[in-house]
């Protein structure tokens, strides 16, 4: 499928890094409203630039647009792309409000197009392995999940010096204003509803605990959120996001017969471990951990930064769904549900509250190799 990219910033380099893994995707050109950035990116990656978004959208060969702009531009750019008849793969979140996200999905449905949202780490080896083990009841019926998304004190790190491979600075002001929950919760919030079905309600607390992050900010987004997600299936997950607690991206899934866990959900090939329960003289104990074999290719991706992900796998999955005329594994309604979930955890729980979810989605398919 022929694609174009809007937003040539920090994350765009990550996409270009693994694009060659997906030869079915051909990048025709890129656009950024910051023309200097577009030129630098284009020279570094040797891809043509479009002079304007209109020119990009007028290119009839482009079937899908990767919307890698800042979150506050997602809605307007995605909407323009859909109205021009293009499929959209959007960086997260789909939109900054639920009504805008819903509108995008409805436009896409009316026009027979797909819009899905990053992250695509559900398509990674670790997520697919955990999902398979859950389906096989390796730890029995799942009751409880603990998901951590703590980044450490990023605002005490030399974040003003971080640059991407082609030289884009890490957009710290934007990152702090959008907030760590909207920026990062999705990396695990996209896994849990795939495993356990739609979330029914959310209870918890979010707040901005450190207003001074070393740079003037126009918006003080929560830098801490802890939420209990109540799934319609009966599973409960406690999700914690912060820019304070030491770096921890671990996931623990607790079932009747044992616990399954992984230490870092940002690595596509992070090992998966299982400990089964057993009773010994009425004491409840755990067997030593054993490694549960990973499914899939297990390619290791080397980046600067704290993750190893194949960012281009999501667009490749969208292209494959279009080519094969089947529902996308990360469906538009699923992306909308995850968007509602992260918006609720960040915004609706401020000061402590409960939130009833309004969106749902049909069950998703695992990857064929899982
Ligand atoms: N920075 C990261 O490590 C990272 C990692 C994963 C995902 N993301 C996500 O990727 C997206 C982009 O983040 P980033 O870090 O690359 O930001 P960035 O600020 O480095 O890059 C965004 C680019 O989009 C351009 N842009 C903004 N609005 C535009 C518009 N209306 N039309 C054309 N161009 C526009 C900006 O000029 C900028 O060059 C965000 O949704 C973010 O959540 C970022």
C-alpha cells in the first residue's frame, strides 16, 4: 500500500526505522507544517516532501496517511485525511476529546475507511504470547491485573538534550502538557481490553503532583493516575501511570492457578514468566518461575530510548486488513474504546471519581502466528 506521513518529529524516526521490515508499505512522501523540520527529515531519510497537506491529500496514489503530529493536531489532520478518502493510522491518542474521536470513527465508517490508533504493541511478540497463554488458561481464570506505567522523574532528567536520529528535539513541553497518562497508558491499556473484553467502569484518582517540571507550561496535566478498571467479563485491573515513581513497565496477571508476568511491556520481546500456585501443608506457595516461550519472530529492535518496538507494524496490519478485506486486528471501535479509557483515567478521575464507559467493540483476532 502507498502511504504518506504527516508530522516529521521525534516519533517519525521510529516509524522509518522499522518501515523496511514491511515491504508492502511504500512511503511516497512526507509533510510537516514546520518546513525546516520536513526538509531535515526528508534529507536524512531520503524521502520526498509535499509542499502542503492539501498537496499530500490530493495525491491519488496515497491510500493511507500516518498521522504522527502532536496530539492536539490529531483530530484536524485525521479528519482532513478521511475526508480526502484516505485510511488513517494515527499516533495516540486518536483525539483529545471523546466526541472528536467518535466523530472520526463515524466519518471513517460512513466512508468505508479505516482509522486506527497507535500504539500497536498488542501486535508484538510479548503481548501475543500473554494473550495466547490466557486463552489456553495457563494460569486458570484471570481475576486481577496489576499494570504499571511509571516513567521515573523524567522532569529531573536532561530532557532538553534528547534528540531523535534525524535531530528532532524531544517535545518536552507538549509531553508534559498532554500528560503521561494520555502519552503512555495506551501501551498497556491497548492490551487489556484485547485480552479481557470491554471495560465497563473505572474508579480512581489522578492529580498533578509536581507542577514545576523545569519548563513553563500552559497546562498542568496529571502526572499521576491510579485506576481500577472493571471489565464486563469480571476481571479487575489496577493501572498506575506516573512521572514520579521509579521506571516500571511491568505487568502482572493473577489467575486461579498462578501468576503470569513480564517486566517491560515496551519491549516487543520481553520474556513472559509463569509461576503456578500449589498447596503444601495448607500453605499457599508458588512454584519457581518458568519462562513461557515467546511466539512469533522475536526480532529485537535497537533504538535510542527506552523501548524496543516495531512502530510500523500497526500501519502494516491496517494495510493487510484492507488488502485482505477483513476487519483490522486493531479495529476503529477498539481504538475509540481505548481512547475513551485513557481520557477517563487522565481527566475524569481528577480528585477521585468513578466513570462509566460508553463505548464498546467486537472481540479482536490475535496474529495468525499466535
Ligand atoms: N516522542 C516520543 O518518544 C513518542 C513515542 C511514541 C509516540 N509518540 C507520539 O507521536 C506523536 C508525535 O510525537 P512526537 O514526539 O513526534 O512530537 P514532535 O513534536 O517531535 O513532532 C510532531 C511534528 O508534527 C508537526 N505537526 C504538528 N501539527 C501539525 C499539523 N497540523 N500539520 C502538519 N504537521 C504538524 C510538528 O511540526 C512536529 O514536527 C504524538 O502523538 C506522541 O504521543 C511520541
